[in-house]
C-alpha cells in the first residue's frame, strides 16, 4: 500500500469516526419526549400489553387478563383457529401420526381436514418440494453466506424470478404461492446449510433431493444428514417443534412485518423475505441461538450443576452484565404476552425430559430446569421488583435440537421452516380483509430550522455536539458555536 493510499484510509477512518459521533448524537431521542407525547414504544402500553392494531382469526396468544385495568397473570394458552394447540398435539400423539401438515392445513384454510383432504394436501406439498432447475447452482452455491437466514431471505426473493405470475394477489394465486413456499423452505434451508458447510467450514458438498413419501420433518432430517439417516423418534420430536412454532398471533414481530408489507399490495416473496429478516433478530427468532450459546457458557462456568446457589450467583452475574454477552439478559426467559407459562415450552419441556433420559442428557436437563426456576428470582432480586416470568419456547427448543444433533446454525432457520405457515396465513388474511395500508404516526422531535448557506457553516466541535439539544440543531442562525472551521 503506497503512502497516499495509507493517508487516504487514515483520513477516511477519522472522518467516519467523526460522523459516527455526530450520528449517534442526533439519532438518539431523549427519553422525556416519549413521556411527553405518550408514545407507545414498541407498540406497547405502559403496562406491557400490546397496542391493539388489528384483528385475526388465525392464532390466539393468551397470557393474561385485564381486571379493572390491571394486568393479571394466568396460565398461557395458544390456539390455532380457535383450537388449543395442546389438544392438537395430544391427538396426534395418541394416534401416533405427524401433525405439522395438519396444522398447516388448519392455519391456511381455517378448518381441520378430513383424512382424504389431508392426504391430498400432503400430495400437493410433495409436488412443490423440488426447487426450480439450476436454482441451487445459480442462487445458492454461487453466493454462499455464513448466515443461513440471510441466504434464506435471498433465496425467497430469488423465487420471484421463477414464478410466472408473481404479483397476482388473488386468493388462488396466494394459496399456490403459500403451498410452494411451505414445501420448499426445507430444501432452501438444507441446501443453504450444505453450501455454508462447504465454503466456510471446508466440508464436502453433499446435496440430497427430497423424498416424496416423507413428511416435512422427515424430509428435513433426510436433507441435512450426509448419510440421510434419522430415527422415528427424531422425526417425531422435530415434527412437534414445527407444530408448536407454526403460528403465534398477528402481533409477533415477523407476522406483523408480513401484515405491514402485505398492506401495501406488494408481492408474496417480498413480504415473506421481510419476515425472514425479522425472525433472524436476536430479540425474535434468533433468541434460540442466543439461548444455546448462553447455556454453553453456564455449563462451562458452573462447576456443580446440582448446586442451585452457584447457579443463582452466575445468573446474577449475567443480569449485572458481568457475564454473558454484556446485555444483562437471560435468554429464553420471559415473553411479551405469556406470564405464568408458555404452553409451547410446557409441552416441549415434557418431551425434552423424556428425550434426555433416552439420550443420556438427564444432568443437563436438570440444569435447564434449575435455570428456569431461578431466573425469575434473580430478575426480581437484581431489578428490585416482581415480574411474572416464564420460560418461553426458545428455552427448551435449542436443547431439543442439540439432543437431535442438529447444528446450532440451523436453530433459527428451523423456526422459519415452521413459521412460514403462519406468515402465509396472515398475508392472506391481510390482503383479504385489511384493505388499508398500515401507516402509524411518528412525531417529529425537532423544531423547524432555517437552511444555512454552506459558507456560513462551521464544523461542530465535540463540545458543540455534547451541549446542543436535539431540538436545537447545529449551525442554526443566531447560535454561537466553537468555530473550529
């Protein structure tokens, strides 16, 4: 590198750092403005309940009741089209059959299918599972990504180009696109994972085709395993997790993203790609990945997994930002709606315990149970106030995937593989009944300022930036600055 290039890079780094200091200052809105204008931050009321922004018939998430204006915790319930998920899971288990495809039919069409309807639905999914010719070579292998969710979003957008009628938002076309995406998500994820392993982990590139006779869970295990092998128990457990994560009401972040984009009249692929981006975030679907990493840290730093006092102290360090990722969060604990319990976590915990006994993870399961028990106590002790807190579905899902020998980078993509059903259902509902573009209000936090000619401006000093209120502005006529021209 020559001296001019070196000087240029140094100058650019200095300029970028200067702009960063200004940008962080001018984009941080003082807390007092939110109170002054009663802003519903995160579309939440002051008591933590969600702002009512829409209606849905698809999923119901119930975790509290309002008694004379007070939020009262209750046992959590999750219902798909009005039917309790616990009843769906119990029925499928007693009849010894998979349930994800039945859940997909229920959410998309609004009623439980007969045996013949379900078989026909499964045949339609089988017809759509294969990706378009050369898609894997052109759209996945030629642009590998370290993050499978990133590759999934790109692949979803790419499918637009392979659709002969991508912009048609009539109900028949929406259903066709929905079936295609539900069927193809396992292939998109599995091939993206194979690509990542090959280009970033120096592993052999092994790609499999789907098996027509397999259901979604079986096909996914078949696709990601180099030897194609899986056990009936593994397929059963994965099918359960897909059932539990298929839908969670219209207010969750990724479903709401689908509602927002669909309200504009945009195409299915753009709306679903946005939902994938939403789910990737560590405050949403990416929490299961964060949870798994945090549990690995706890296992490595707590010497005696049976010592609850030692576990308590380490959780306290995490809350105080002395351990963990420095954010003071115990991942997998707490939920925006559920208070006493998350029904998905309750169901998954029961299956996780049985799987742990079979797979030799009993001690680790007991550690998870202790963290679940102690985390609310630690939160209350550190924060100084009581708040109902339960384990959410992310708490045990990562542990289950670990016991199934599913790599950690697939945790969130599996969530997407299930939730694509809910996203498609909400898109259809928004287009069918929404009718209006979603457009909430934002209040400007700056006063109206006069434009300053360029020769009358000065470069603000750090003191200027620090001492100027966001509502005042830099380089305003009549304002005295440290003139570091």
